[in-house]
């Protein structure tokens, strides 16, 4: 019984700690024209066995950046291609990116923010 408990505890620890080995480097942050939201471009590196990810996340300006807030990720692409972000209105974000050979994950809206990919 003790061995089963030890194995279960070890499995829980390993699955719960997988993101502890990821580094997140902010590349650029842009505040919306009304100061309500912040768009962040960042690189995520989880080690040699996984590719870099370039991610755009959105958050309320009153909140601090949290790379683990997956529901706020609005764009994700493998590698480190050039990604440009700009607010075209108080509730409209434009994300322009260079392809890296793989299709990115794109979100069309986040809360009241509409997202375009010209």
C-alpha cells in the first residue's frame, strides 16, 4: 500500500511541476488606447525536447503578466518568427506574423477585444 501511495504522489508531483521548467521571455508589450488592456508577445522555452513557442497573450491592464494563464493566449506559433502587434482601436488588436512552416493557433476574440490577422 505504501509503495502505491509513493508512486501516486510522485506522479502527481511530476505532472503538476511540468511548467516549472519553462522560461518565458517578454519581447514586447502594448497597452490599448484606452489603457484597459495589455497585449504581450513572449517566447516560451520548456527545454531541449520541446520547440520554442512565440505567444501573444491579452490581459486587463490592472493584472500582472502571467504566462501560465492559457485562457489569455490569443496567438501561438512554433519557433520564433517575427510577430508584430498593434491596437487599431480601443477594442481591436492586429497581429501580423511571418510564417514558420506550421499553422499557428489563432483566436478571433478575447473578452470584448476583436483580433485580426492581416
